[in-house]
C-alpha cells in the first residue's frame, strides 16, 4: 500500500466580508490573538486582516469566559501568539460557523507522493492521509496525483468513498491497469 499525504503549506485564507471595502478575503498573516480582561472574565479574539484594504477584523474565540475555565498552557498560548494554537483555532469548524466565515484552501496545500510508486505491479493500492482538513474532491486529487483525466479516474479507480463529493478525511483507493 502506497501512502499519499495531503499537507498544509500555509494557513488558508478566510472568506469573510470586510465592512470597509466589501472584499471577501482575509488572512491571519503571522497569526495574532488579542486577550482582553474585564475583571475575572476574558475575551479572546483571533485578529485577521483584509487582503484588499488591510483592515483588522476580530474573530471571536471566547467571549466573557471566566479565567479559571482556561487551561494555563492554552492561556499562555493566546498571550504569546503560539502558531500551532493559531492554526488549531482557525481550523476549528465550530469557530468558522459561529463567526460566519469559510476557509479558502486554494494554493494552501500540496500532495506528497512517493517517487517509486511506478515500479509497483497492477493493481496499485493507495492510502490517502490528510494532515489538515483540506476539502478536496477525491476524483480531482487522484487525477492530479496520477496525471490522468478525471474520466479515466472514474474508469480505473475503485474507492471506498464517493469520488465526486469533497472529503476532509483519509481514504483508500485501488488503481487498476489501463486498457
């Protein structure tokens, strides 16, 4: 079984409307949090900026949350703008739904394929692993990885999931010999 890995190359852009210029793209840049204390309650925001006008937009992570409910390591991560915490926060689907934004993964990922796979005999079984939740149609990913058309993928590939529906989780497929 050959391993294919889908890896993030950078954080995805956010599809989020800017109140100033009406652009729909924003970026986290280097990734910064803002933590604001009000007595024993904390607000935490992820700061993003509009790609067009550079306006800062606050994405609410926590609102009026008691300080005691935070794990000390997590709170320290917010204060020092930990890059892994920025990524984990941004990729949280509940945060995206609550703040009404979607992630734009165009150009933010790559597919790593072992170079010696051509030496394998037919049929070839491949296991695809996602390191981050990049939504990709399996037929497109397989066509891209094998260098064949999507119609040929539909003819030659046997898969354990629907090929035409985007997925964010790993799957396995088998490539049959060509005609």
